[in-house]
């Protein structure tokens, strides 16, 4: 099971990295003392904070059941490009932003709380425009308060840089012991 999950995540990352390259790539030009221009790309501390902020906005929107705010944190595909959104969980998968939003419109009719351990969030850049997010998270879900159950998850996500800023492209909640 772990090997299968690892292979799936690797395939997902390759697809997301490709989608990020199609969505938008920032290139910074640095001019040195000799006035020779060199192209540099790097993931900065500011990027790390922006990725964490978009993840926390997602958590807040999900817990508050604010579907428009939740939708806003997700990456959108430019016209004619593939939809970069993937949500893969043990029980189901959603491919594309419309399918994921439809799922959460139904989910938000019940109890849904998404509460990451903010101090334990890890942001790991893959490129200047793609970053992984690892967040131990308590998820509470159910059709009513009386039936709601909480469980720990390790939420793995991929954020990509877009013209609108950092956005979430992939979500993979993994049940934690």
C-alpha cells in the first residue's frame, strides 16, 4: 500500500509540475556588477510564507463552509489548458476544479472542520513555482454535530505559482495513526 501511494504521489507531482509549467513561470533577472544579465529562479522565504498563507486560507474557508473563498484558493487553468486540480483520498478521487467544488458543496451541508497543526506545517519547494505542503490536520466530518467524528490526517498538498499568486493544485489527505 505504501509503495503504491508513493508511486501515485510521484506521478501526481510530475503531472502537477507539468501543469505549473503550463500555467505560469516567473523568471527573475539579476544584473551583476559587470552588467551581465543572468536568469535565476529560486524559492524565497516570502514564497514559503505565501504558500503557508494560501493553505491556511483554504483551511479557514473549509471550516467556515465558505465555498467561494475555498474555490479562490484553488488553481484555475488558463483557457485551453488542462485543469490542474486533483483531490485523491482513500474513498474517492476528484479530477478538475468543478468536480472538487461540487463535492465540497455537498460536504459543507454537514459538519466539516479542517484544523491543521499550524506549528507542524512543512513547506518543501520542488521548483521556484511548485511547492509541497505537509500538514498534520484534524478533520471533523459528519452529516450533523451528533454524528460528526474527528480523525487525524497527514494532508499532503501541492501549491503552484499562478498569475494570481500561489494556489493549491493537488490535495491528498492520508489517514494518520
